[in-house]
C-alpha cells in the first residue's frame, strides 16, 4: 500500500491513538506538540503525552511557542509534507502554515460539526446532556473548526460516560477515521462537504471555576457536571470547612414536595448516608454521591469514606 509523508500536531492523550495509527501506516517525519509545561507540586516541566509517545517511537519532535513567526512556517515547509494531521494541538495555525503541506492540513475533531466547535467539545456535550457525539475529519481553514467535512461518524454517549471514558472511545474512533480519510486522499476519492449554517454551537475552554457545585441546581445537571469534569478539573464542593471532590455520582429520588426543596431540607443537606451512597438534596431532586475525595487525600468509594464518619444531617456547601 502506498504511504504518505506526514507531519502530526497534537498535545493531549486524545491525540496519541491517532499518532500510533499513522506511524503504523505512513511515514511520519515530524511531530509538533506544545512546549513542556510545569505540573505537580514541584512545578517541574512535563512533556505532553504526544511528545512522550513520539520520542518512544523514535520520531523528531518540534515544540514552537507559536506559528506566528516565519521561522515556524519555514520549518513546516522544509519537511515537504504531503499532509499535516492535527488532533487537539492547542495552537492556531495561520494561513501560511495551513498552505504548506501538499494536500493540506487535516483535523480530527471530537464532535459532529457544526455542533461544538472549539476547545472542549467532549465536556460541553456531556454538560448539555447530548445523547450522541462523534468524530468529524475536516480540512482546516482559517476559521475556528469551520472547514469542510471529509468524514464523520456518530458515537452514542452512555449514561455513565465521563469525559475520560468518552475521550478514550472518541480517540480510537478518530484514529480509525483519519486513516480512512487519508486513504481516500491518496486515491482521489475524498468527498468534501461544507458545514451546515444551522446548528453551530461553541465549546468554550473549561475554566476551573466551573467545577464548583451549586446544590441549588437540578440534580441531573449536577450529575452531568460530575461526569463532564472527570478527570479534570473534578466537580468540587465544601464539607465541614474543607474542600471535597466528587468523582462519581448518580441522580437519586426527588426530594418530597414536587421535587422542590423543602424548608427543612435546603439544597446541600445530606438526606441519607449509607454504604450505597450519600444522598444530597438539590434544587430539584437529589444526588447520590458514590465516590469522593477530601483535599490532600485519595479518592474513596462511599463505603470507605464513611468508616468512622457520620454525615446524616450534614450539609455540603460551596467550596
């Protein structure tokens, strides 16, 4: 089978399966990823998941601060690429960079465009309660995820999916779909379709402040928040003056009074605390916490968390 001379641009774990698939099928001559960032308590510099995998597989890695300079454009041109595959790179490619590869720049986007253009399509789909998402392979242009679509495939969102589990499934689908698209490009059979004008939504970057739980909200919305922010930034609440992270939860039975909070059961009140879960009153309904973590401790299942601790009647508050 003929191969293409490819570059790859990506940064997080989502991009790694696509990189692996392309290495196995084509000639990847260079990998672009964001510069190493400080992380952890010691703030030591850490390589991105894409950089780590590229080095493991013996590839040359480039980490420009941006593509705004002519030097970065010339670097890309000098690789003489057939195509550049991009997956959650996190840096903007200007028109000069987009025009450098012979067949253009191909993006793996984790939504069914034009829904959820932007930085956080997986989390926004979960927060919105979307029943379905997917992967769109598109040709990149100057606009934010506005390019023509080359392939798309849907994926159902499970009732227990978190951002982590959904990301992993979408990453595998993206790797499969981009390989199919590149084969179409090689044989001149790719079909490009402009994105619909209707149905455009934007997936803004996640801010850590969004993780704070407002117990006055609907229990279903809080449960979506817990799933969307697992593994980062993790839904957060206050408990006994300390911060607590909620890693897993489920919607419980509605609080009495047509689902509205009663005067004696304000939002955040622990209705019951057993080995099956901690039931907390919400603005509408109740949430059953299944796994949580106090600041400085490890995450625990409720059965372990409650050992030697009484929570009945306690109240969760803003962090």
